[in-house]
């Protein structure tokens, strides 16, 4: 990446984050650190979104983050 690039790192929260070689190759090619994990973040986000929609938890971002410990 050029020195004036606004991207300082790449965060992966998908199943691809479990592939260390893919993360390293991406970091090498882009010259940007890849921060991997958690792998299950997409599933957790989906569950929280469904719970908010169903009214099981408050429709509030802070409440959702507290539920998942973020």
C-alpha cells in the first residue's frame, strides 16, 4: 500500500480468518497487517440481529455489544 493510504490494517471476522496462509499472503500482498478472528463473528452478529428484531433484547447497539461481551 502507498505510504499515504488510509488503510492501516485489515480485520477479518469470517471463516477465512482461520486460514493463516491466506491471511499472511494477503498481508504480504497489501503490506497491511491482517488481524484475524473471531471466526464465528458473522454467526454471532446474525443471532444478535435476529434477537433484536424479535424483541428478545433491546433494539440498542450498546445492549447488543454488552450481550456478546464486546
